[in-house]
C-alpha cells in the first residue's frame, strides 16, 4: 500500500513530465488538462475514460468528456499512462511507473484483474526478440480466465 505521502513526489514529477511534453509538442497548456491529470492521480488502477469522467463530475470538476478523452490520449503518448484493451472492454489506463513490466490476469466473467510479474516472461521476451533480430523493449500479456471460486466472482470493476 502506498500512502498519500509516498505518492506526493511522484505526482510532482509526473506533472512536470506532462508540462514538458505539452511544451515540447506545442500543445495548449490548458487548466482543464491539469484537472484531468489530478483526477488520474487519484484514480484506482485500470480505470476507463468514462469512469474518470464520472469521478470528475461527482467532484464537480468542470471538464468535458472530450477533454477527458483527449487528455488521456496525450498522457498515454508521453508515457505517463499505459493503455490496455482488455477483452471486450473499453480501454483502461494505469500509471506507467506504478509497477514496471507487469502482466494481467483477467476474469472474463466479472472483470476482476490481477497484476503479476513473472521473470520467465521477460526471458521469453528477450529470447524471441533477439532471435528475430529485434532489441527487446517491453511486452504485454493478458491471460483471460475465470475466478476459480464462483462466490468471489463479483469483484467489481470500480
Ligand atoms: Zn496493471
Ligand atoms: Zn470473476
């Protein structure tokens, strides 16, 4: 568990990274974008754009749905967020540096997500890339499964 204090320096660094990206790419530096970023920093992992939009609305933050979508896109392009497309689901986002190079196990019934790191997968990534003349960077694996104990199969998504 991270406490709010652990997260504080991260939030500052992430904001600086975003400011720098907007400046470099000559995007407009609007207040709304930072309101969206603040919302992102308070989000549970693996949130969708609509979940974020509703969370902001609930807090009376005045941003449009379109701004939420476009800002999430920018945050993904500057590598602050990673975008996942889990099976049959709308895109979900998470902070890129929360847990590097992890993979996901997803219940197809209830949408519950478990994150894991498995060294063997990194070895496979490196070996397959190298054998084919690539320089390995990262990978993304999604394992689709169902909760073994059906009584637990209700972990909801929010
Ligand atoms: Zn994750
Ligand atoms: Zn389940």
